[in-house]
C-alpha cells in the first residue's frame, strides 16, 4: 500500500512536469486585471488622509521553469486612477496660520498613475484546473499630481500578493488576488511618505 502511494505520488509529479514542458521557456499567458486598493480596510486604517485607487493592468506571463512549483516572470503595465485628500492639517503647516500650500494640499484631488511592474510568481497546482500562487513585483511609474505624502513625477510601486487561478473553456483563466501595495519615490524627491494600501484584483487571462 505504501509502495503504491509513493508510486502514485512520483507518477503525478512526472505527469505534471511532462504536461507543462511546452510552457517552459516561453510567453504563455496574457490577461487583463481590474482592481481596487485603499488605505482604509479591515487590516489597517490611517485617519490622516484618504487614498483609494482603481487599477487596470495588462499581465504577460513567461514560464521560467515548470515543476512541482512553477516559476513565472510577470510583465505588468498599469494605468491607475487614484483619489486623495489630506485630513490632518498638521501635515501642511500649523493649522492656525494661513498657508496657500496647506490650502492646496488639503483639496480633494485625482492622481493618474502610469506604472510598469515586473516580478516573480511562484505557483503550485491544487487540481488540473486550479492553482494558487504568490507574487512579488516592483516597477517604476509616473504620478501626475503631488500631495503631502509624495512628490509629482517618478515613483515606484512595490507589491506582494496571494492569488488563485481557475482555468475554464480550455484556454481561459479566471484570476483573483489579494495583496499589499506601496508606492513612493525612493527619496528621489521630497516628500516621500508614499501610500500603503490593501489591494483586491479580479481578472481574466488567455493561454497562448
């Protein structure tokens, strides 16, 4: 019985590797994800400011290595639309003194984010059509408005996420993901407090 279980285990691994050899070393999937991120969520909350962002991402996957664990490289251009408002006047000078800067910084504003992230995905299969994965990515971007937390111009987006994929209709894949998102400018300019947010994504992809 033990021998049969061991043989079945190693046969399953062999079949998995063999069936995925055609993915290794090539671009194999392209998809679109939409998401939402906010500083106000069930994990943490910041009362000093309001920040939420609606995300749109194109995702291109390259299979580095197939095996018991699959390793993918992800290319992910993003065009995002954020909203921001400062609530705490101390971030923009003494609240009892008139300040044109404070008046400007405390206005509700929209920020467009143009980001190109690259990263690594490590995934493992649960069933033939279902797999889970972890993602880590970083990339440069351009932010077209400033705030008390981040200067206008070049910035960077850092992301950590856990996700699940479900394949259906042979070549289509449903993707869902939850993660942590940080954007700042790596001290290129001041200010550089940046934004930290919890992120939710849902998307669809196509196997090439």
